[in-house]
C-alpha cells in the first residue's frame, strides 16, 4: 500500500515537472512582442458568427476552414495589417438541410462566391493591448468597410510548435443587407457579429 502511494506521488511530481517544462512563459505586453510576419495556426483557431433569430435568441454558427496572416511591429502598430479568407462551404451549423439552403442563391450564393475576404487598411489603438483594424470585407460580390476590434493576449515561445506564438482574438459586426442578403429581415437579424479566437505562428 505504501509503495503504491509512493509511486502515485512520484508520478504526480513527474507530470507536474513535465507540464512546467512545456507551459510557455507568456509576455502580456504588446510592446514587448516580436515584430514580423505571422500565419494562422489553424489547429488552434475558431471563427464564429452570431445573428438574432425571431427576437427570441442568438443563433450561433461557425466556419471550420479559414486562413489569416498578420504583419506588425509593436513599436509601429499603425502600420500593422491583417488579412483573412473564409471558405463559405465550411459553414458548420449542425443541420445539413439548413446548410444546403443557406449555400443557395437567397443566402450565401456559395457556388458563385466561394470565399469571403477581409483586408485591413488602417489600425487605431484603443488600449495597450486592443486595436481597431478598419478594412474591406469582400463577400457576395460586394465590398463594404468593416471595423474589427482586436485584442493581443500575449506572446511566447511555444515548445509544442517550435515557433514563437501570439494569442489573438477579434470581434466585428456588419449588416448583411449591405451585401445584398436581406431575406427575412427583421425576423432574422440584419446585424451579423463575427468573433475569432486564434493563435498566430511567427514565420
């Protein structure tokens, strides 16, 4: 019995040591983050959209395939840039019949417009870690200005990937009717909120 307890204790110590070794030391101050070009770590990224439904609830879906790149120098954030591309057919709403309907002409028109893209044009600081990326959203053959509020959660050397990694989240909103998708407004809300949670790897 005593031997079993000793083994359990030693195993716990060993596991704790291993966790300590692989847990990165995160630098939270943006000014101390490493400048350069970054690519999205798609295995640690989530892209959600939210829309009001019948005034009763918020409908939430996600896109499973998207890519993004980030270029920035923490000493000159005004020159930072954020580019993103979303594969429309990767829509995930847990309802294949509804997804098929949404891919059609009344909604996403996926066959004609398989992607949506965002390209930033300017950056404005909000706080030491928060910035507004203003850019152009191209979707359904339309281009409209959209403001994305981005937060840098810090950076660290990631032993799992072998690369310096940034933690990043962003949130933006736009009116779907501005892109010619006005079916069932206002039963289905006009405003679409988009949220992204991601890690970026330094190139």
